[in-house]
C-alpha cells in the first residue's frame, strides 16, 4: 500500500495471508509444484505461520506489477509500531529489493540495478538471492540478460564501504563454484597468459606489457593481495530449501527465506512473513518506440555515443559506442539492451554486424553476451586472451559450454602491432594499463583518424613510478607515456584512480588537444566546467562525424556486398558471386514522397535499402473489412493488422456522390530502414502482383536486382527453394501464427523471416497422436 510521509512515497509491507476469526491463516499451496519438496516446504511454512498471532489487524491483499504479493494496513500493536517499517521495492531494470531487519535483500541482479537502488535512495544492498536461471532465456528484448550481475554490487560494498562483503544466497555448491570462477576473471584476470598469441611478430618485445605483473599490482590493497573471499561470501539453501541470514551486527536478528518452485517466502526474526517474491526475475518491457521514423544517415566515418557514463552513476547511461566505417557500424562494448538502444536511436540493428570487446568488466561486456544470443552470428573482435576470459566467464555464468558459445558468433582475433583492414579502413589495437587485460584502438579511414582509450590508467606520474618499481619495463613505460594525442578525434576515459585516468591528466592537456578530446566513462557533472574538455553526449543527433574523410574508390562496392551479405536469405552466396552481384546491381534514388512500388503492378525486381526510410501503405475503405492476409508479404516486424469491424449504414445520394478519396483511408503497415529489403516475391514468380504501395518517407537510395539477372545469380544455390518454401508457408498464414504466439512474437523481424524458412505444415486428424512422451523431440 502506498502512503506518504514528509512528501515521500513509501510502500508498507506486512504479513500476507488471510484473516479468519482474528487469526492469520497461511496460504494454500497448489499441487502443480513438485509434490515431495513442496509438502516439506509447506509444512515448514505452516509451522512458522502457526506461531504468529495478530490481533485487530486490518489488511488488504495486493499484487504489484512485479508479481509480489503483499498486504498493507494499520497495526495497532505497539511493539510492531516501534519496529522498522519493512518494504518491497520493484526495480526499474528488473528484480526487486525487500527491506528487512538485517538490511536490504535483493532478489535477482540484472545489470545496473545498483543504479535503481541508488535512485530510490536505498543505497546498495549487501544481500543477494542468486536466481536459479542466471541469465534470461525468454525470447524477446530481455533474452540473454545477465540476471546474476554481482560484480558492481561487490565493488561498491568493498571499495566504498571500507571492505564490506556482499552475501550471495545460492541454490547449491555448484552455483557457488561457478560464481567464484566468474569473479576470478573479472576481479583478478586470467590465471594463465600466453604473450605470443596477442602480438604481431613485428611488435618489439621491449614494448610489450607483462600482464601478470600489471594485474598483480592492481590486485592489491596496500601490501595485501585482493582475493575473491574478501569481496564475496556465500550461504547455501539447505536440503529443506531454507536459509537463515543473521545480521553481522546482532546475530539474534535474522531473516529466514524459504524457496519453493516458483516463489520465495521471506520471514523476519520473529517468524513473521514479510514478503512473497516470485522466483522468476522479471525484466520490464522496454518503452514502446514511436512509429514515426527519425531519419539517421550513418556517416562514412564517425562515432555515435550510446552511453558515456560508468557503472556507478545513477543518472548516466553506461558507456557504449558505435564506430562507423563506410556507413556500417561496429559496436564497442555494447551496453545492456543494446538492440533496443539502437532502435531508440533510429539505428537499424542490421547495420551493426560486428562488436569490439575491450575487456570483461560487467559494465563493458554485459551487452555483448545478450547481443550474440539475439542477433545471430555477429563478429567479435578482441585479443585471444580477452576472448578466453569472455568465454570462461559466460560459460560459468550461463552453464553453456564454451564450445557452444564459440559456435554462436564469429571470432576475429586481433593482435597488437597489426594493421587490421575493415570496411575500407584500418584498425590498430593496443593494450591499456588496467586491472585486467583491456584493449583500446586507433581507427583510420579516408585520411582521418579516431583513437579510443578504453579503460586506462593514464597518469604519467604513476606510470613512471610503476616503472621504478619494476611493474613496467622501460619500453612499456615509454609506450604508455606516448599516448597518441595526434588523432582527429580522441575518446578518452576518466574515472576514479588507481585503475582509471585522473581528470587532472586531461585538464593539463594543451588547448589544441582539448579541442579534439571527448571525455567518456564519467558522470557529466564531474567534468570541470572551465576545463575546456568536451563531454561525449549520447544520441544519434550528437554523432561525431569526420566530414572531410575521403571515401575510398571501392566504398560503394563494399557497401553493396555487405548489404547483400547481411540479408539472411542470401547468406548462401559465396565470394565467387561477388563480381556478378556488382555487375547486376542497379543503384536507384528516390526523393521524399516518391512511389517506389505501386499496388497492382507486376513485380519484376527486388529492393534492398542502402540509406533512407520507406513505408508500406495500404488503403482501407470504410465500407469494407480489411484483413491482414492481403498484405502478409509485407509484414516483417511486430505489427499485425487486425480485421476492422465495420458498422454498415444506408448511403444517401449525397454519400454516393462523395469522391472516393473521402471514403478511403491510407495507412502505414510497415516501415523499412537501411538494411531492410522488399519485393523478394518477384524473384520466384514472373506474375507476382504488388499488393501495396511503398513510398519513400525520406530521400531513399536502394540497390535493385531485376528478376532475370538475379535468377542467374541464384543458380546452383538452394535460395530459390527456401524463398518458395517461405512463400508457401506465408500463404498458410504462418506470419500471423507467429504473431499470435506470445513467445515467438518477441523475435526480431529478420528472426521471424528466418523462422518461416524452417516451418513446415503438418495436418492431424481428430484423435491422431502428435507425439509420444519420452520420444526424441524432433519438432515443436
């Protein structure tokens, strides 16, 4: 129940259950849970409930939006009035916090939820219930989200609260072991390092870092080595699925938690039930995006800032970037929910098919794991050492094997000292000075350049001191002191020493250099206002563009080949067909408002959008019923057109004389962005009739392939068969079937299209056996 005191809103949580004849009666448990376990747990809960007695309590049961059952009311008992009020707080990024006698207990740990508790004024919890599912398997925007992100809660408690540990409440010893392995990688770095795999042979050995020495230096507080046990402690649910957590101040004060199949029951030290929490960690759906497209034309060379702050800033977005090379993007350290962030910034995810992972701290790699599960076989770029850390960390976290994870993305290893060609540009990577292996990079394109520092302790005084102490070799010292300040754009981090760059380093730069510096990984208010330093502002409208970059002569060819290669239907085309693709493609341009495709005409070509926005528009007569099947070919996103209910009325002579335009309402059913395609049905039929108009919403540039030429291009592949199969399935209404399915409708447009190529129709008569229990699962 929400109440207000001193202008603040609070949630009062009191025992749940029913009141009969002044006596508190426990919940009835359903039989659809695991019977043996639940009977034991129910008995325990019943035993606790029977010890409770409440007199004169008036309560009203409530269920909040996160599924937490609680009751509220006024308790006249003076002892209970004197006790600290206990509350449940749903967190905006997922999970929730229960306020108890021992402090805050958090259930579920999606990324950045420490920002939620700080925004609520609660501080940072010290107790965390680790969910059974440690990452979200639910199809949709939350797929792949880490639900057990304990790194930043641990760092906050340890470094900001004088060495305080967090307590992780886990199901069993296996979970404890997995979490310890994860934290080993993120806190202390890899145990083993092969220096030969990360460097080009031409890179001088005298300038190479000794990563174990550097990690050992940062892994100390004073003369003491930091260990996992200094930051984490564990408690394991017992065989009765019960756990008692005592206060570290007063052992007599405790919280008892009982776990069932789908709920947690929380009791205070007087055995009173204070909250019932669902075991499933629920991630709120992202806010719906506006249907009105904001036009963003990717630059030939530049950077879009998705977030520029750090993991402890409750007001700022965690850092993440898109590096644009030849109008296609590489994501750098994708933040959580990066696909939604791209859509929010009007960046089609199809334009992003590569990810640079700088290192494996949670505020830099959390979105990468999510992206590879959502977006298919993206290319990951980093060193072999950092890739090993990434695989070990997320294998331990998710329970998926490293071999499986390695198979869901393409790994492009980078070596220090090597010039890596990418989309007409060049990337050069370097190891920064950080607590775990971390890489920054220089990017060159069209005569211009950008440098990204990544997380880096760029303090000249400290660097020289580390050389004197033997942590850095003279060559490594000189390499770090010679940071490449000459680039046209400098994205440089700042933060709290000793593992980040002190702001003084950047403030002391010359005015000429400061004009090219954009400060990242820092809260905006910490940049001195008169320092001459520029903050990196998130949003496509603030994209940093190097307008004078000279586009290479072959950039159009690269753009066309990458565009065709990003279309899943044509992923089977091999490099031998590249020349034919360039021979057959026609580049056409349309002005805003031009008609690209006209309803009723015979389709003869297929379109892929290189830049701009187009819309599918159909006309609906007020005197007719409109159904989705008419335009099923064009529905490739979450939109579903439902039949329109029509109210019939008699028409007067004046009505009949009214122009047809007054009786027809055009409306948009689909919006296409760069990287999308349409008209593919014309490739499999020489009599395909266009079923809707497609208009250019902005100036539009498209690659056009005509049927006769494209059929030759597809000769010898199975692409036509896949397209014909998809057309047959669409005729069976598969798209609407997908849209009707609560799980499948969460797939992205390209994922839905790909799913249609896998679907087959099976007919069953009444009484037919669909499948046998215990038989191999061959279809769903």
